[in-house]
């Protein structure tokens, strides 16, 4: 067994031990103190072994992607690959959702008491509701918003209000929207990886973005939809800074502004956007158009009467009024990462090890190059080459590392205690490309699929 494979397996084993520790310690804390407020820690789920109408389809999709995914990803024309990745991701997500049945797995997901569809009728006058939105965030305020509405800027709820207005009302359409749009996040990541790190790595990442365990929560939670909007903002930015289109830059800014009004925590996507800017040849020329696009959505909501900063301040108060103020930080600050392992799978854990190796190797090359120039008496030259001249694996590693940094910031904030299998979906999508650095893709894809199938068939997830 070669050293690289040993390191890969060691990383995956360490991730599995983290999950095992979170399960065992979480069960003890929940049984002893009842302070975690999840039934199957660290996930917001219940133990409920079951099969459903989606089971055969899920098995067929998994087998097909494992058997043919790597070869097709290598051969298909690029645009056909993007379409195939989106379609396969939808098939995978739909089949997993339907393991729980239509009502329990799709149509009922967004209609529970804390979800967005509960307040559709309160948005009959949208401008007035936006002006008064912050007045209902605190749990003791009159007619306080349910948890998810209070916990997000109003663009999240407005999405489902507008779907209802155009005749696509109800939980079935809402679930279908989240699955259809959410499944496109993988295609967006592929676009960005190709632009920033090259087509070869993008093609190698494609099957892993399709067969991600994250699909368990993309179908059907609104965070899957948020993940897609955020992912396309980075994809358009990558196209802008590696090409010459100012319209891509403006579109990236527009979507990033929308992202910030879908979820407060997704402002951290600025870190991933910064990583996308770094290897770009045209970043300075595109920056004004990016910033111009970014201000559009905030300006519209501000003129409509919604104060983002005031809402965020009140949300922090609301968070500690509820179970967020009781859940122990000392457990969740590391158990959240166990949730992330379950969302991204063992292959991603192994891939992250390779990401770290690529970054460390690049730093060593810089150090060796600087030392060589000093020994030869060379002065005044650039000691660090331009980012667009770095090896493709390093450029990919930089993008993945930025996502990991965003996750770390969210984790340490203390405002993401539990339920991160859903909340961190947007960041998880940018960790999955690390799998492109792995060898033996079919073996790792099998591990990814097995994890997703076990999770969906043994647990009834809360999202």
C-alpha cells in the first residue's frame, strides 16, 4: 500500500472517529442533561430504519454513477457534462428524498411550524411586511416569526411567497423548487473549478459533486436552494476574473447580494469569493462591476424599509432566547464538524488531507525558491509567482481551503450550534472538489454512496 493511500485512509478514519465520538458523547449528554435538543446527536434526526419508493431509484443511481461516472466525466463535451451533472444530482436527490415518501420526504418538509410556508399569508402586503419585519424577530414580540423566518433575512421567505403568487403554492412546489435549484450547485462548482483550476480537475470532481451525501439534506431544505445561489455567485465571479466579461462580474455581485439576504451567515462566502479572485488575471478590472452588482439587492431591501444590521442584532438576541442559548458550546464546537463529515463523506476527509499537502508543498517551494535566489545573490525579483501560475492542484486547494476557513469562522461564532448538516450545505459544496485529488475514484464514490444510503434509510432526518 503506497504512502498516499495510507494518508488518505488515515484521514478518513480520523473523520469516522470524530463522528463516533460525537455520537457516543452526544448520546450521554442528551440522556443525562437533555441539553442538546436533537434526538440522534450530532444530527437533527430520529432513529427510524425504513425503506420507501425512492429506495430502488437511489440504488440504481448510485450504482450507475460509481460504474460510469468517472469515465463519462472524462469524455463528455463540457456543456453536456454540466447538464449531466445537474440531471444526475437531481436524480440522486429526488430518489433520496422519496425514500421517506412524497409527503414526509418532499411536500411536508417546508410546511412544519417553523418553516417558511407557515407565514405566506402574512406577506399579502410585501412592502408593509418588510418595513415591519424586524418588529417580529424577538420571541416575545407580538406575532413573532417562526424560527426559520426570524433566523433569515426576508429574501428567503419572499422566494416562497413569490412562488405562491405565480401559482406554485404549497409544500410540493416548494420542495421541488429547492431540489431542482439546489441540485444545480454542483454544476456551479464545476464551472468555478474549471475556470480557476483547469478542466481536468473539474472533470475528476464531477462524480463526487453528483453523489454527495449532502443530497440527503438538499432534498428538501431551503438551504439547498441557498447553496445554489451562493455557488453560482462564485461561478460567475470565476468566469469574470479568468475571462473579460464585466457582465459575469455584475451577475456575480447581484447573486452575492441576494445570498446575503437569504442567510446572514452566508456573508462568509466573501472568503470563497476572495479565493476565486486571487488566481484571476482580470480581478482589478472586474472589481468595480462586482461591487456595483453587489449593492443592488441590499439597496432594494433598504429602500423597502428592511434594516439588515438591525435584524441581525435582533437575531442574535432571539438565538439565545431559544435552544441556542442552552445547547453547550463545548460539545457543538467540535460535534458540528462531525455533522460536516456526514454531509461531505469520507472521500472529502481524505481529499482535505491532500489539499493540506498541496498547500504545504507550495509554501515549501516558495521557501526553497527564495533561499536559492538569496544564495545566488539575486535581488528584486518576485519571490512568490502570480496565483494564476500556481499548479492546478494548489489553485483548487486554495478554493477548498477558503471554504474550510468560512466553516471554521461559522463554527467558532457560536451561532451554529447543531443543525449544521443543513445550515452549512452552501459551504459543504465547496469542500467536495477536494475529492478530485484522490486516486481510486470508484472506491471512494462507493463509500460516499454507502454513507448517504445508510443515513437516509436508518434515520429520519429533520430537514
